């Protein structure tokens, strides 16, 4: 365990202080000495621990998970979780800035990373959910909600005073928390919008972001009831400002990823960086993830200067639709091994130009700012999503698109064929569709993936336009 | 005379047979045909008041369209939605091809995709009707009422007719009459044995998707009066069952047929295309658009995609169990309908606590599962019979 913590960038004095806490958390998840050995191997294999900042990112994930699991035992009076709740991390940051008696966690980037990517121990959690109402088989329930239900079924994380989700993307998460409230008595809440944008209105989003802002405001009132203090607009604005540095740091990283040849960072690290940028942190606490992101960015700049990359210069460039696998680094790693540059996943591409930032005037209402994620491709209807992705492909100058559609996520999976149709028609670049489960490592079949991706690489190269 | 010998019902059959031709003839005279997807969130009243002819597109039950849709959506999308995509591709069902406009309600995450796919192809006028899934806030009601205003504007532009309050009031009266009659007929099924079978009732309800509403209301009226003096269609000892689930599409009669063949009697259907539609009337006074908004979004029993809906539907189902003297529940869900599938666990658990046996069935529109379904249904009905004998 000590060796592992060292590998993850913990200092000796930190290890002394943190070891009992971390050990308690790992043992709760059934992490054995053997798992720790495997964890070390996986970290060394799938992550570039020599790259400055990477170990610190892993370390912060472990700390974040530990803080969440021990929140009650360590005296936090109120625990609030957000699940599939874009914008919650900002509201959560406002709460953390105000009170140290509250614990706020976004479920579960850091848990997926530590328990899944590092230890490969997600499956028992998924299985626990499958013994409840999210049964396995052809129905293909989403692995993300399985993780949520499995964690409560196994009592692995403290029961919160409030569990919130949004309907910004799906009905699956709201249904899951509805049943969690009915069956486990955990208080839950929602904020919502409406998925009725027509393509003829595109890219106008005011109606749906306005509705979401009202719903978020109502949610804030509910949170006030739980925590016992007021959440003012100023507090929220301060949290937005305090997190501004994280967004800028992520944007810098993405800019280098978008243009760098060779690709300066592999997809697994991209996900790790993304985790750093989405953890709820109090105002005085954003320094740590920010420093990590800036360190990684500087290391990337250095790589670019030296021409070092995660894949060879000139490797075929690919955009992956849907986010990367959240708790299994193998597929993203394989892509790199095969010499395919996975430039980006489909996270945070905004209408109408496929940029990383929402275009146009910034809204004055802080709740409308929280609702801006509705303007990204994943929250749009099919035609608008296609339009944004096509613009992003142009901007990123990719040779092809990999749509490994997450079958449990119907709103994204349903688009697969017609997105391919739109991209092929408008850009003439190859699109590979792969049925996938973005939260379940059991979906991975190395042989099959390798074969299909090797073929895809050949197609990418042969269909490249001559310079 | 049996129900099926009723002249009005054979007239209804003839009417339905001629309906596509009638609609085409109307279109030639400039009348518009407006299709909409089911689920109870599209007020037909507004379509009707615009002078357009509303048609509910809810065909299902056969595998061809479902398979045809696989070129456009993967098989994790539910067969009912795939049918709505596949019918558009196959062009064999006349209604899907003839509509001048589609109103696509933003309901469950599968069905909203059907609207998006129709929109993607761009060959039909589409209106996406936003249905806030969080329906317990004043701002949600306002939002939906505003979308109804836009729907009205779009229909006025399509038809060239103004939708006056007077026309809207008349349409509400007409549809309230239909809902009221369906409700009355449904309530007759509390009798033991009921005077109309589930299959007959469901098909009658499905006829309303296509029929001229004035004509249909008159047919229903005759049926209702006929049934009041009607003899039973089943044996009194048939176990009385409640059907729960997402939907039974027009044409999806496999499970209803198997239950009847096994000697079970479904006496009520708590589905999108069942009780949820006709249980409440729309208030026909004051601000009618708001009244429609309230009636459709809030007063109705919510579908599973509405937040916090499971408990409400569970409580209502328990009430139906009492009121209709039900001794068992058939939960029929469509394969890949993950939201209802998740709920089935909760319902089964709660029904167990209330000592109401529940059978969960799931099927696509294929035929391969008929044998297995039959065995399970027969065993379930047998189990209820035995429990009844022991009482
Ligand atoms: S992955 Fe998709 S289905 Fe699963 S919780 Fe997230 S948005 Fe919902
Ligand atoms: S069957 Fe289920 S998934 Fe399909 S349209 Fe109905 S509610 Fe939606």
C-alpha cells in the first residue's frame, strides 16, 4: 500500500497521515494486496507517471474518494451528492466555500478512476445493482446508474442527506434516483430542462437554458433547506469565478491536444484531467487541481517543443463520440498502442462551431451559466448534435470518427447510425460504429477491438486526402 | 345480440377501412392531416380545432417495421419506437405516409428519438412538443402551456385557420365525450364477469386513433348503451387481472390474446393508451390553453418518464386492484424499455407486500417468444386460481 501511495505522488508525511484513512476505504471496496499489486501494474501500464502532474492527479482522486467515503465518520454534518448533474460541481463549490460541515461530491469521476481504472474492482458493484432492479442481459441498463445503485446496495458510500440528478441528458438517472428514494429512503431531488429544441431553431438555446435555470434555482432552495444557510447569487457567482481557472487550464490542455502533432497526451490522461476540472472544491481549495492541470499543461508544452507524443507524428487523427470509458482504460490505451491519435472525446463541444466554449454573450444570471452544458453536443437532438460534431471534426482536422456508442445510454446510442450518415455525407471521412458500455469493463474484448481498430486504421490511412 | 353484432361496430370497421381514402380525399380539398405520437401528451383538441384531422401514429406488434428501423437505430431502442421509425421507411401503412405534419411529443427518451429521426430526414413538417418531465412546478406548467401556444400557431399556419376559443371549446367537449364514454365502458368492466373483453376494449380504444371523432363518439355511445344490458363475455370464475406497463400498440395483441386463451380476464389497462387517457376530463372553462396544459401535464396519471411518477402510479394501481376486484397483475413491458423495466422491480416488491401476485412479461414484436410467454401466463393464472380455491 505504501508503495502504491508513493507511486501516486503521496509524500512520506502524507502517507503517515493518510495511510489509515486510505486503507480503511480500500478495504471497504474489497481491495486486497493482490489488487494493489495489479493497481500498480495498471497505473504503470496505462498512465505516464513520469509526466509531471499525473501522479498528483491520481493522488487527488484517491484523496477525493477517501474524503467522500469517510465523510460521515469524520464528522461532516451534511452530505450531498450530485449524479449526472452538470453544473452541480459549481453549486457544490459554493457550499464548500461557505461551510466545512458539508461534504459535497460529484458521483463518481474519482471513484470510477480509483476503483475502476486502477483496481478493476467495479464489477462487484455492477453485479450488486443487477441483483436489484438493474438486471443484466439484453435490456442493457446503463453501467453508470448500476454503479450508483450498487454502491448503495452494498453500503459502500455514506447515505447522503440529498442525492440530486438532472434530466439534462437522460431519464435513466432520474428514474434510478426516484427508485433509490422509494427503496432506500434516501432523499433525492432533480433539476431539469426539456429536450424539445427543433433544428430550425438551432443554435438558439434560450428557451431550454431558461427553463433549466428556473429548475436549478428551485433546486438551490431545496439545498438551502438541507444545509441550513442561504445560497445567494453572489456566492454562486464567486464559485463560478473561482472555478474559472480550472476551465482555462482545461482549455489550454485541449488547445494543445486539438492541434498537436504528435498528440501530446493520451486519452486516458485527458479523462484524468477532466476529472480534476469537475471535482467540487471550495474557493480556497481549487489551487490543488489547478496546479495539477497547469503542471500537466506545461509538460505538454515541453513535449510539443521536443516533438514527443503519445503516438507517432502523422498518426491518423480520430474524434471519439461519447465520453471515454470511465472506469476501464484498456480501449483508449489500445488505440494509442495501435498508433491512432485519439484527439478528443465528445465532451464539451458547443454549438454552433464545435468549440470548447459557448459562443455569444455570457448570461448574467448565474443559474443560466450553470445551464450552459445544455448547449453542448451531447445534450442536443440528433440533427444539432450532428451539426456540432461535424464542425468539431473540421476544426480538429480529424481523419475519422469512432462512435463507440454506450448502449445503456439510449439518448446517445440512438443517434449512432444517422450520425454516421451525416458525417459521411458531409465530410466523407470514415466512421466506425462500435457497440460499447462506457461504465462496464465486461464489455471489453481485446481481440475483437484490436481487429476492428487495426482495420479502421488502414481505412483511415487509405482514405486520407493527398496533401 | 352480442357486442360484435352491433351495427355501429360493423360501421366502425367499414369506416376504418375507408378512412385512408377519406383522408386523402379531404387532403385534396385542402384539409390537413396531422399525425402525432401517442403517450397522452398531445392535445388532439388543438389539432381538431384547427380544422386538421388528427391521427395517432401508434402502430406496433409486427416485426417488419421494427427490423426495417435497424438501418437507422440500434436494437437497444425499444421496438415500439423502432416501429415508428420503420413505418416511415417501409411506407406500407398509409397513415404514416399521408400526414402533412407530425407532432412529436418529448416524452420518454426513446420516443423523443423517433421525432428526431423524422426531423433529421426533413421531408415532413415537424413540431416537437416539449413536455417538462418535472411537472410539479408552476414554471413547468407555464412552459408546456407556452409550447401549446406555439403548437397552435404552427397549426394555424399549416391550415390557414384560426383556432378560436369557441372552436377549442367545441373540441374539448367532443373529446371529453369520448373520454367520458371510454371511462363509462371501462367502469362496466367492474362487473363479474365483465361485459366486454380486454381485447375488444383495447381495439375499440385503438380505433379512436384513426376514426373521425364525432362518428367515433356516436359508436361508443351505442356500445355503452348496448353493454349495459349485455351478457358476460367470459366465465365468472376467470381470474380478474390488471394490465400494467408502458403501452399496447395498435396491433400488439399477442399478450392480450395469450391471457384470454389461458382463461384470464384483464379488467383494466393502466397504460399510456389505456386508463391514463380517459380517466380525467379537461376543464372546459376559463383559459382553455391553460386548462389543456393542466389536464394533460398535471392532472393525468403520469407516465414513467415524469419525475416521481412511480409511487403515484403504484398507488393508483392499488386503487384499481380494489375497485376492479383484481386478483393478479400482468406487467407487460416492451423489450428495451429500461425505465419501465426498472420500475417493475419496485412494483413487484410493493405488490408482494399487498399480497397481489404480479407476473412480469417482456416481449418484442416477434413470434419467437410466444411459447415461453404462454407457459408463464398459464402458470400464473393457475397459481391465482389455486390461491382463490384455497381462500
Ligand atoms: S451515461 Fe447516459 S444513461 Fe447513463 S446516466 Fe449518463 S446520461 Fe444517463
Ligand atoms: S415502450 Fe417504453 S421505451 Fe418504448 S416508447 Fe413506451 S415508454 Fe418509451
